[in-house]
């Protein structure tokens, strides 16, 4: 039995780098020999396609959540040591489900009970919303990775997200470990530096040390179904993500 770390990559804002972070984190961890399960909880399925799994009609997480399909039946090997539960068609229907009472937020948590212990890491790429899918993620995980961009609206969004997390903690009766990742960073932009400064002021212990610089390579690689280590292994972006992976493993913050 492994001590499984279960993590949601979460931010209600779209375009902040959740999927990019998940993609290169899960592959980075698996390349180090860890057993990793990635779950695509976003109906848009971008993590699924970024990992090169094109056949979304094979079915995915929605089957396990709604039809009681065994999670193993919708788990696909995508790299050495890395498996994926893709987002199949129909996942979006869960988002606005109203039947099922309070247990409808526990569907993912109940599924994970069966497979916890098989992996070193289970990492869930969340949709940019605060609907039922994200509620399911928050009931299922112990840790949250919050990708952040360097602008003021992102800061406002963060305080809202933090208060949501505090509310879930009350219901769950335990605290999350929270990790902030500064992605899409532009070192020469004054605003990026200011936002970084503010984050360090309030969240230094949560901020992973390595920031991910804005780079077109990170935007290109998903189109080829590749992670950054495959697309441009010697690039600055690949090195940054390797360093971020180490930060995350050992909890190295500012
Ligand atoms: N560091 C980065 N440099 C350049 N482009 C990035 C970077 N991080 C993300 N992107 C691009 O920005 C867009 C949004 O990123 P994505 O990871 O999909 O965000 P989210 O999952 O939060 O919606 C995508 O087109 C992605 O390729
Ligand atoms: Mg995404």
C-alpha cells in the first residue's frame, strides 16, 4: 500500500494554467518513477487531449461517477508510470445535476477509496467553475494546487477561493495543504513582480519556489499531444517544470 497524495489543481478562473500545470506535473512525477494517476475533471477534456489521448468517446470519468463503472475500466496508461482517467462525453451533465441530495458531492471521493494506495499521486485537473464537479474534487482531496497569473483580478479570485476552501475545511474537519504556483510569469513585467510580491507577503509558505515563465512552447506542446519534456526537453520551460516538480515533492516554498 502506498501513501497516496491526492491533489486537485484548482482555480475558478479559466486560462490561468491549471491544465498546463497538471500536464507537466503528472508527467514530471512519473518520469521520476512515481506511480501517478491523472484525472481529467474538466468536460472540455484538454488534459486528455494534451496527453495525446484522442478517443474521448471511449468514455471516462463520467462513467465511473454516474454509471457505477469500475474506475479501472476507464483508466488508460498514457506514459510509463502514468495513467489517465479521461473526460468522456457526458461529464458536463454532472455539473448541474440536482438529484442525489448531499451524496452527490461525494461521488469522486467514494470512487477514490478503492484505488487509494495504488498510486503515489492522484492529481485532478479541475474545470474553471465552482459547480458540482469542483465540489466533488474538494471533498476528495487533501491538497490543492492553485495556479495563478500575475494580475490583480487573479489576486481577488484567490481570496474568494481561499474562503471557499476554509468553508470546505469546516465540513470536512481537516485542513488542506495549499500550494500556489505562479505560472505564465513575465519577469520583466512590473505587474507580474507586484503580484508576486503581494503573494509572498501573504502566502510565502504556500508558494512553490519555482515560477513558470510565459513561453510559447508550453502553449504549443498540447497541440502535439506532448508534454514539455517530450516537446522541448532542453528548454527553459522543461527545466522550470522539473524544478517545480521537486518543489512539490518536498514542499519547497518561498
Ligand atoms: N506558462 C505559459 N506560457 C505560455 N502559455 C501558457 C502558459 N501556461 C498556460 N499557457 C496557455 O494558456 C492557455 C490557458 O492555459 P491552461 O493551462 O489551459 O489554463 P486553464 O486550464 O486554467 O484554463 C492555454 O492555451 C495554454 O497553452
Ligand atoms: Mg484547463
